[in-house]
C-alpha cells in the first residue's frame, strides 16, 4: 500500500514533520501549483494560513483530500462553498494560540490603563499624572470560544469583572441580545470573534456610539469584523477613549481604514499569537493529529463548516465528531498506522 500523500501549502520556514519522516509522501505546493496537485492528496496541510489559495483551487476538477488542516484558527480563508458542502473534514490549530492572545490582551489593558503609550511624550519632564486602576473595572469579551474564555480567565486574575458574550446564551455566558446593554457600561470591550457572515462588520459606527467616553476597544479577531471607517470616525469624535487592532498579514489598514495617526488608536502587526516557538508548536500539533488520523481515530478541532468555527462543547452539536467514526480519505476509510 503506497504511503498517504500529504500536500503542504507552504510558506517559509516549512513545517517540521519529525516522526512522520519516511512514513508519508510529502509534497509541497504554492498558490500557483495547488490546484494541479490537490487530486493526488489524501491530506492537505495549509501551513500558509494567511493564503486564500485553497478557496481558489478547491472548486476545480478531480478528487479532493478527505482531511484539510489549517495551521491557524481562522478558517474563512480556507472555506469555500464547495469545501463546505463536501465530506472533507476540516480542522484548525485550536489550542496553540489562546494563551498568547490572552496575554497580549492583558498587556494592552495594562498599557492603556497605565498610559504607557503616552509615557514617551513625558520623558525628561516631571509631571504628576493619574492613571487607571484595572482591578474593579468592567470588561465585555465578545466571543465565547477558547480565545475569549482564556482572555476572561486572565482578566479575572487582574480583578476585572468580565461578562463573556457568545452567540447563544447559556450557563455563565450572555447571548448576543445582551451585547449592547453590556457594552454601554463597559470600561473595556474585547472582540475575539471568528469571521462569519454574522460577524462581518458587526463592530460599526452604531456600536461604537454605545460606548462610554472612558471605554477602550480591543480587537484580536479578523479586521473585517470591524468597520474601520466607523472606528476612525468614532475615535476622531472622541466618542470613546481608545482602541487597538491586531492587524494580520494581508489585512493592512488600507485607504478606507484608520491610519496610525488616528487619536487613541494602536495598530499592531499581528503579534498577539506569534510567541517564540509558535511554528514548532503548530508542527507538533499537526504531527499528533496526523497520527490520530492514521489510526482511524476521530480528530479534535473539527470545524463546523456551516458555522465557520469549532463549536464549544457546551453548544448543541459542539462535542465533536461521532466517536464511532473517523475522517475518511477520498471516499475510503482512514488508513491504518
């Protein structure tokens, strides 16, 4: 039996596949060659998680891999209608980035509260100033997935009173209907939602108009969830105190978005999840998932392709795949190890 074909949509540096060496027929593709190589692949590893190449190549002719894994949390750059309608199992890198992103948010909260961005202007000048106390403040975290929950845990550790908002209300989590009311009273609003049809542009001029003058807005989700012209207008009008956007590769502010000169705005080049060793952790995660797949075991981190994210276990249908089934490859059962 020939070795399974693992196709890697690559970006430098390539993934370290460690103990898979010699057990897998590894082939590499870029955006121009992906469509031609897809029909031969049993597994597709989207190592270049910032690429839209899968969306463009997937609708073509020929068979398709039974399992696609993206080395990131976002799946909007991978999902297309044809992939969503297929039997292909889609997984993501859930579990790798939650803590680093939460630490980044906590760092921003402290930096804003203690006015660290304004400190360089005071260099060499002795002037009394008052800064905020974080403990006792109110925060709303929008997005009840693993990133939002980890942010909530860290902010609780700082003494912040946190309301976690998800699409569906359940135990300890508010529903979307509560968001406006909670945001209007919050000192901090943190957006950690995936990009779906429901969340695209959800943070708009109307939403920013709800915030109190002392509030700050932090987004660690896709920039497309924020209407950037509305954000810029609200900040220029001083409707609220400040904002921070985590801008990923391929999502520059653009001519229609806020510039770095907008008062109270911090734009960062996607550092929140990129801690030292993150590529190695992604590679190790994929190797572990591959070994589960090779044994015919059900995979964790399976994306609900209709929802566009991995459902939490406390949501209906969020417990993962049926434990009696595993992913299938081009219509056949997953190969044995």
